[in-house]
């Protein structure tokens, strides 16, 4: 890689010099060739060894922890506490996938045994499971330089699924990306993974990323970033001679609805304001749209939230482009008629946390108010009747999350509202906050378009591995020729569906 001088935001509003890495065309070709050559041998690596690789990667990330935190602080301006937490999240996410791979039932093995005596035609033996797709290209996120970037969720889930990964490093944090890549390469070497199992390319501008998506070795793409970027890459993927899936996680305003009874809760203003302004509001699940009742309870809640938000420190956002987009977004909505702004004081170089108040009627008049403005602001929509909300929610774009604050005994009267929120989002949160995405088997971090490009998967949790696999059926193969997951004796001790029943036992002789 070539190091060229580059000057970036450096976070905290200061311009710090930093080294910027550029992959040459020859290095790009070699990285993709190596990844392509690794695809078959890596897919054949046993689940035990793949799990060991992911465990080693987690150790390597922890070992590099303080260097990763220092580099990411310099490059993003995120705080030490936040980034230290992100190191641990990245490592424990790799461990989570290591356990998932070892447990093994994620491959969804199904066996329909033969019935040669069935009439009028004999039934064949059909067995299916998930198999790896091949090389996966990963575009890391600017806002999670560790947990959603080079060694983050997309990379971990693709490696866990048996796919080599080539990361396109985010240009906003190249040194952090390099350190994380070195940790993964070290782990791959230590555990004897095929050369090319992990690779990374560096550069800025659309050309490099688009060449990566066009490359014939690449079979799927994981992306977190802007809607424009995700949709551009999806178009490139669709225009290939052989189109490939792009799993892009893009924009979301994460609506929150608060009933009058819930509005009176102590602690709600503090919790909501923290969720709006935490990490400079640069979280994909940040609540950018809050429905607050009109009347005294709502007035008191909004006043208290606005006061908390006013006390939040103005901050520099991740990159100059994100900062400019935020300030322009604020300018766009605050000049609309009927809008009242509660904002902190801030300099022109800083992102001012803001709550923008509007009536339900004015909200419906101005589509700009329902668009994501990535940063520490939220639109507070004042509604008179909760029964008016389902129709308004139904007209929102697809979201990563939707949240309801209500007393449990109100739920029977809120069925239409709940259904509208569930219909629009990938995760429905009750009496909580959408920020803070737990990594676990049940988590869904996805949602209907345009929150994501595909709307049926998740980028967090064990289901995330499914994105990088395809279903493969084997008909009438001799037992020894089958993958271990489908063999009669069940040597991997997996939970499998056999003739419609779940079992973790080996097969007894067929009927
Ligand atoms: P971005 O501009 O979409 O960039 C993300 C990655 O995609 C970068 O590596 C970028 O590389 C590449 N890229 C972007 N457009 C491309 C194109 N047309 N062709 C090929 N590659 C392309 O996102 P960002 O800079 O991280 O953040 C900007 C905005 O993304 C934010 O304001 C926010 O709206 C959104 N965002 C959303 C989430 C979320 O979780 N939903 C997270 C972070 C950001 P190059 O710049 O080198 O082309």
C-alpha cells in the first residue's frame, strides 16, 4: 500500500494530519485473486477450526485495543469511553459468531428421507443446508469504526458463514481500519486459515468501491452508510453480468410514540435526550422522530427533553461531509413554516443538538421532516388523538426500529398503532430506547426499504450469517459424499429437521 498525505476532520472540530493508505491497482488485483482462491478451501474448513479462527480474531482485537482506541479517537473524534466499549463489542461479537459456528444449527440442516415404496412414485432422499456464497465485499461504517467496520458485524458474520472477506476501508478512519485488518490477518495466520481469507483495500472516491462490487469473484456485499452510497452500489451490483445481492443498511429516523400516560414518567426526558444526543446522534437507531401528545403532559415532557438536549455539548461530527449535511438539514427544516426550534448554542463548526417541534398537521405537510438528518437532532411531532397516528406511521418509509412508550394496560386500545409500527420496522421496542443494539441470536437490525436494501435480513445477530449463504439441496447422495452436517450419524451433533421433526440424534435406519 502507498501512504499519501491526507488531512481529515480528526474529530472534535480540529483538523489533524493523518496518513492515508491507497491500494494500487496491482495490489487490488492480488487481493481479489487471493480471496477468490481462498473461497473453496475456506468453505471446507471445519466449523471447529473456523470457530478457533474467530476466537483468535477476538483475542487479537482485544490485544490491539489501546492502539485501536487511540487511532479511532484521532480519526473520528469519538470519545475514549465509547471506543473502548466498541473494542469489547467487536471482540465479543467475534466470540458470539465463534460459538454460533461451533453450535452449528445455523446451517438449517433438513433431511427428508427416501421412501422407495411410496406410490405412485418413489420418494427420493433430499437433504439441504446453507452453504457459503464465496467472497464477500464489506463497506465499513463511518460511525462505528470498530464494531461495524473492518472487524465488525458484516466481516464477522461473513467469515463465520465460511466466506472470505475483502473490506473496503472507510476513508474516514484508514489507520483504525489498518490496525483491525492486521489483527484479523494475525488471527488467520495463527489458526492456519487459507491465504486470502481476509483482505482489505484502501482509497477514497467511488471508483475503488465500485470496482470491488463489479469484481467477478465477489458474490455479495455488506454495506453501512448513506442511502445514496448504498443505492449506487446496489445499481452497480445489479448491472453486473451476474448480479449479486447488496445488503445495505442505510437511513432511518426510528419513530418513537409516547402516550399521555407514559409522558408523565420520571426519567423519560433524560433517557430520550441521551438517546437523541449520544455519540453526537450519529447512531443508525437514533430517535429522529418522536410523537408527543399535545396538552399539559406533552408540554412538560417536551420542555424537559428540550432542556436536557440544550445541556448536551455541541460536537464535531465524524467527517466534514457529515457535519455539512447535518447543518444543511437543520437549515432546511428550521425554515419551514410552523416549525419551532429548541436548540443548544454552538459554533458554526459544531453540530448543535436540537429538538424541532411541529404539529401533526404541519408534519404531514412537509416530507422533509420525516427524512433522516444524521446527527444530534430530533423532530417532535405534537398529536391530539392517538387514533390519528396509525395512518401517519403507515405512510413513513421503512425503519430499522419503532418504539412505543405506553402503560401495558393501554395496549389493547393501541392495536392499530402497534401494528403500524411493526409493519414499518425491523425491531419494535416497548418502553425503552432504540439506541443500543444487543448482539444475540434473536436480534434483528434490519427493516423494510429504505432502512435496508433487502428488508428481509439483519446485519446483527446470528441470522446475519444467512445473507452470505445460499440453500443447497442434495438428492440421493451416498452418505459418505454428503457434507458432515447432513450425514446419517450426525457427527457434528447438530439440531436437524428430520422428516419434519427436530432432533439432534443420528438417523436410525429409515422406515
Ligand atoms: P457513505 O458516504 O455512504 O460512505 C460509506 C462507504 O461507501 C464509504 O467507504 C464510501 O467510500 C463508499 N461509497 C459511498 N458512496 C459510494 C458510491 N457511490 N460508490 C462507491 N462507493 C461509495 O457514508 P458515510 O460517509 O459513512 O456517512 C454519510 C451518511 O451515511 C451519513 O450522513 C448518514 O446519513 C449515513 N449513515 C448511516 C448509517 C446507518 O447505520 N444507517 C451509518 C453511518 C452513516 P468513498 O467515500 O471512498 O466513496
